C-alpha cells in the first residue's frame, strides 16, 4: 500500500469545484492504483450512508461496493424509512447520523438541500447527484479519458444536447485537468461555465471526446415532449462522430436512450467507452472515499 499523495480528510464534495486541480489529480491517481488492487482493504470498519431521493443503478451500487471492497460497510438510508419522513428535522438527523457513520453520499434535487446536510453534519457529505452537479460522474469520465489517451492535457471535449448536471460538473473537472470543453445546445439548455455553440458540427469538429446525456433528466419529466423536440438536432449520430478526431471516444453517463440523445450504432459502436466509464465510477469513488476518510 502506497502513502497517499494528499488527504481530503473531513471534506465535503458538493460540487466539482470543491476539489482543487491537484486534488482531482490525486483522486485519479489513486483510482488507477485501486483499480489494480480491487480488494485492498484501506478503510476497515468505516461506514458510508447512502441517502437517495432519486432512482439510481450505478451510483448506489458502486458506492455500496466501493465501501465494502475497502473493508467497510454501506448503510442504506431509505428516505421514507427515516423519521425525516415524519417531520424530524434535517439538522437533527444529520447530527445523529454523524455520530454513527463516517460519511454520507446523497442524491437529491436541490443543491441547497445538500448544502444543508453539509452544514449540519460533522462527517463528509458527498454529492451523489443533484439537479446542478454530478461530481463523481465527472471524475469517472476524466479517468476514462486519461486511460484512453494516456493524458488529459489539451484534449478537446464536445458536449451535445442538454447542459445537464453532468455537463456542469465535467466542465469544471475538464478545465482543471487542462482540457477544453465546448457545449452544443439550443437556447434555454445551456450549462454553467462552459463555452456554448449552437451548431453541433462546430463543437465536434476535431474533438477528442464526444459526450451526451439524457434529454429528460430526473425531475424534468413534466416537459419531456418539448425537450425531445428542442433537442432533436443534437442527437449524437455517426455523422457527427465522423467529424471528430479519428481516435475520438464517446462517453455517456447512462442510463442512455438509444434513438433519442444517442444513436444505438454510436452507443454500442467502436468509439464508445461508456462501459469502461461506468466501471470507473467504482474506482474513482473508492479513491475519493479513501482520501476523505484516511
Ligand atoms: N450515471 C449515473 O449516475 O447512473 P445512476 O443514475 O444509475 O446512478
Ligand atoms: N442528467 C441525468 C443524469 C443521470 C445519471 C439526470 O439528472 O437524470
């Protein structure tokens, strides 16, 4: 077992920007190491609470497996089984849970609610997706890019479609690691802090990484029909892939909707790195937990 390059002991990760560039680098380096040492128990006895107010396949399972492989245990905190559902305050809940658990990963709607948890808890709170950010996904994405290209330096990322929570988080991490990201999206669908163009061909021309996400994120179902109409010109199909760098890879956080934001031939085609990307959720979260709890 190597000595950790740095510690994030006791920190919250609510947004991608909560990690300085050197800290994001340290997560990636440790993730690469842990990927080769899947069962190395670096956090024996530690416990991670998982509080999810939206559905999840990858995030919930990869966090539960992450803490188990590190020698600890996950505790599922079903919102409707907590006294929170009967009116106990968030602050009281966070205070009590802080005396049992070592960290909590939370998936919810409002970023402000996550901040309330962080304020009230004395243990690290990790964003497992909010309406605004998905920092763990962004870390898995940049690990995948680094594995495929051997570097992140000066690579160009083209984001297509809705400027989602994943896009917001990836833009920050990509910038921190020396990449440039441009998002092609229609008016009203812009991400935060990322350069925007309207023409998808302009974004993908010569790009090394093409990324998209669902057109109807969790909680946005009410205007799904309008979203599908507005975002139609931004579907990631083979024609767009053909304009990118010949070695370009395609990323998607999943779940994907083949025929909507991405064509099946691209999702399952030779340029797709989405399954490697999904696996990398496990490795980056193990690294993050190790740095937060060591
Ligand atoms: N990519 C992602 O966060 O997937 P889940 O919604 O399945 O966790
Ligand atoms: N933008 C999507 C990501 C799902 C992992 C959502 O928020 O539903």
